C-alpha cells in the first residue's frame, strides 16, 4: 500500500493490471498498439514536413534556401523525407527509427546545443522529442496498422498484444 495525501492507494509494482481497475487496464492494453500507431503516424507526418521543406520548399522554403542534396542539410532532408515515409507506413520501422534517432541527436548537438544550454532557447526541443520517440519505436516496433506488423507471423510479441 502507498499513502498519498492521506489516501490509501494500491500500487501496481508487479507490472500487471491494477487490482482496482482490471477492466480499464485490459481495455487500455488492448488499444496500446493503436495508440503506438497513432504516435508513429503523427510523428512521421511532422518529421516528413521538415524534409519536404528542405527538399521541395514546401510548405515554405527554409530561410537559408533549399540546400544542395549532397550537403549535410541535404542528406538530412533526404533522411527526414524518406525515413519519415518509411516510419509512416511502418516499413523497416526499427532500423529506420534507429537511424533517425541518431540523426536527431547529431542535429541537436551540432546545431542547437551550441546556441544555448536550454532547449527552449536553442530551438532544439523538437529534435529531442523526435530523437526519443524514434528510440521508443526502436524498442517497441511500429504498433498496429503497419507493413511490418502485416509481414510478421501471427501472435503477440509484446505483453500489451496478448
């Protein structure tokens, strides 16, 4: 038992369903792959927008102009567009997410961190979030509604898929 503000609360320390709300926990577990898919899809759409801006000047060209394809920004733009597209459809999700997490870590430390220690001041908060969402996808896989999920053998691979 755990006491919070004078109220007795039972903590689920075994990683299983909460005893007080077993129905809610099983319902949430059932929907977890779809929540993960929603996170994957929205992240990919937002990430691809950074690539389309640098590659095609859409929805607006970058302030510094469209970069040459073989420059550091150009390669980043290709990774953002193609990698974002692969994450969007859930194809090769884990290896692509690993590469994109690395790209975002490099982007943060090379371009944002030198401006200021604080992400809100250096403009790197999106890079940090993208990095950690992609790391999450490396460990969890794509969730539901993905080509990877359609290609793998039937049956649960994670505790929330049981």
